[in-house]
């Protein structure tokens, strides 16, 4: 008789550390259904709650509350790190069965790889637990939607089958995990399938290639759709060849999963550093890590986007709000926050630590998370940490909320809190070039995205001052700082996936990613509303962009506004706003003059380098302040102020 062991975070549940010190686990879609389908099969836990008995006790309490009666055997609960096989060996011993009769179910491919070394079978998602028990393979599968078939129809089939989508490329193509039974269900329902390699201990990425590609002359007279398919195939082949070549010296295997929007889908073994591979000439955000989610196709935000689009006020912002923003969002405030998160000043006033890096793999990253949470809590906001694991590192998103009872939706003001210096030049002890080491190398990230973090904190200060003065928004406002953005939008994907699962109603998302880089006196603010996902999200994001333009003109008239929208927006799919488009919500990204390819970029020249500091010649706090003011006015206006 098999014994099933489950990881908790992301696999069984979305994990939140509440403001009162308690933890909450919200079961992921289809999880309860899967657990109950196994009836009397013994089920256990292999999960890492962190250090100390207190963390274990909180995890035990949250598990029992969320999954009442479904994990009754305390002897099958194992708490600790999964970076070595010891905890898996202990689990096998507790089961009293052969290792091959035990199954570890976990989203993290690194952890599945370690479990395999201990002899356990593995499943990448609870939906595939039975396939693992029965020794059946799960494959990466491209699912085609014929004319007349929509995502909602595919969703109804996938959610009753051994199928879990990971990415919506278009209204005609979805990338998914599927067992052989799942593939049969899809084909019987009239969808086409292209089965690629086994999932096993791999993870999927979308890697975009921005280099120009032209169809061969032989296709000059071919229909446009045929030419497009040829170009897509050529681009995918070129991108995959480059990535495979870069990773080959590291012994990191990758498998092509076929053409994707602007590039290639690929599956990489657990430890392959795909995020660090840069195709020549690649625009920022060219790599996207893909996460499994049974609810991905339901797109809950679409109905909300259609509803809220009519309510994005066409009028100019109120004079009161503009005045409040000018008073609270100042260059002094912005500079102070940037200095603390980028290491120019101590992270916490009066304490010695200066941040060396906010990289997701840096030891300073969780310290920055704690400091940001503390500051937002001081402003009277309800703070939650959304915990998740990336490459063995336990990290968290930060969410701070001003809740309005009876609110019809929530307005999000966001940025990403992590940094990287992967494009810097580093030397070893012999003076020879070496790869960037996030554990030791500096990555101050003053512009990317310390400037966005500072703007979010200044916006929170502004709302706190407005509320203290007696004015109250009519919509809930959240300030959200995402982690691991530099690793393929991981933090925002985790956040948006959890928000959709929780049934959140989101009126609009305003994301700031690099707003302080300026060369040659250019003061351009790019507003990116374009969505790579078809549907109402793009239209609603366009209207949200209109509101942002009006708000910025009212408070920061010295900025030139560069508005980009539609599927050809060069930032579509490339910053954290894309994680919300993926769910159907209205979202815009704001940045310095960096993405628009119509002319030379005038943003920072220290992008992803250790020179991205507060004292960099391209770092302009006044410029960042003007952009932050525009976003803050737009968000507060949308929130009813």
C-alpha cells in the first residue's frame, strides 16, 4: 500500500503569515478533491516551516485547521529542510514501507530531485499523485484549441482530468502538464495535443528572443499565418540553441517544448540557472518561470475587469488628493527609502546592518522583507507575508492593506523588492572572469527596483496621512512588494495565483519597476498597458492607463508620458503586472524610458550591475518622485479619494 507525502507551501496550500503571528494555509484548487479521492490511503507531510518549535507548532495548527482530519497520523508529519535526503529517509522509515512505495508530491523540482535520491516516487502536483502511485508518466503537453473552442471549455475538461495548465500563450495554445489519461481526455473532447518530454524533476520557462527573424524567401508568397508559423519556429530554434549552449558547460540539461509567444518554451532540470541566461539583445523580463495551476484557465479577473472599466473615473483627480500626494511623496522621502534598501544607509535607523544585496538568494533578502513589513505596520496597515520557496530559499512577498468594509474591490500599488547584479563583471582570486554569485556579490538595485519600493512606501505614508486627517477611501488599498521578480516573475505569480484562489476582487494594479534612471535630461514616464493575454484584461488596462495619464498630468506636469498598449507593447508579459493580466485583471506597469524601442533608451546604464547605486550618475530622485506622485494620485483616485 502506497504512502503519500505532501509538501505544503504552493503544493497543498498558499501560506500566509498573519499580522497577529499566526499562520494560515488556504488549500490550493483541486487539492481537497485529490486528498479525499485517496480515502484510507495513508497521507503524511514533508515540509519546512522554518527554524524552531514555535514555527513547527504554528504549521501544525494551520495544517489541522485547513485540512481537518485529512492528516491524522502525527508520525507521518516531517518538518525540516528538504535540501538533503535525510528528511525523506526519515519519512520512508516512518511509513514502514519500501521507498518505492512512498510518493512525494511537491511543486518544487529541486525538492522532487532530492526525494528521488532517497528512492521515493514523485509527483509535480497533487492532481498527479495517482499517476505516481501507478507508475504512469506525466508529460509537458501543448494543447491546441480549434476554432470555436474557448478557454472555458478547455478549463471544464482539464479540471476533471489529469491535466494542469501552466501557461496561456493565446486563445489557441495552452502549455500544460498532463498524464496519458489527461491527454486522452483532451483529445476525446476535441482539443489537439502535442506531447513533449516528461515532467519528472524539471520546471518550465518561457524564454523570449528579441532578435529579428525573417521568413525565408521561399515563404514570401505564403499566407500570413504560414509565414508567422515559420518565423515562430525559427525564433524558438534560435533561442533554444543559444540557451542550451550556454548551459551545456554547467551540465544543465534543457528540453525544447516548442515555440512560444516571442520565443520558446523549455523544460529545465531542477538546478539549471535559466534565469541567468541572456540572449543577445534581450529586453528586460525576457525569462518567465511557469507555475502549475488548475485554476489558470478560469481567468476570474475578466468579469471584474469588464465591471470596473466603466468605473474608472474620466474626471481629473481631486485637488485635495493632489495636494496630499505632493506633501507626502517627496524626493527626501524617496531618497531616504532608496538609501536604506540599497545599502547607502543602514536598513534600520540606529542598527548597523547595511544591505549588500536583495537578491532572492542573498542572506539580506529576508532581513529586508522584515524591515519593510515593520515599516508598513508602523503606518497602521495590516501586514501579511506570503511565504514561498525558490531554489531552496524560503522567501516572502510583503502585503500591507488598508481595508474598507463594504469595498467593491481592491486597488494594488506594487513593486518588486529583490535585486540582481547578474550582468556585472566579476573576477575570481586569479583575476579571471567568473559568474555572478548572488550569495556574496553586491546587488544594491537602487533603481531596479529600490526606486519602486521607495515609491510604494511613500504612497503608504501618503494614505496614512490622508486617513489621519479624516478622509477615508471607499475601496480597499493594498501595498504589495513582490520577491524573486528577477527569477522570472516568481513572487507576483505566486501572489496572483493565491489571490485568484482566494476569490479576491481587484479593481486595478499599478506596478512600478525602475523609475529613477535618467540620462541626458530626458524625463519620460513609460506607461505599459499592453497584455500578452487576449481578452478584457487588455481593454481594462488601457482604460486604467488613461486614468494614470490624467493623474500624472495633474500632479507632475514636467513629465513626458509615453503610452504603450496592445499585444505589441514591448513590456507585455515582462514585469509583475503580467501576472495579473494572466488572471484577467486590469494592470499597468510604469517605468523610466527603458522599454520603448522607438528610440534610444535613456534609463539607467547600470541595469543589473553592481553600479546601480543611489550615487550613480543616472539615478535621479526628483524624477522618481514625479513618477511616484502620478501613480499615487491615480491609485488613490481609483480608491475613491
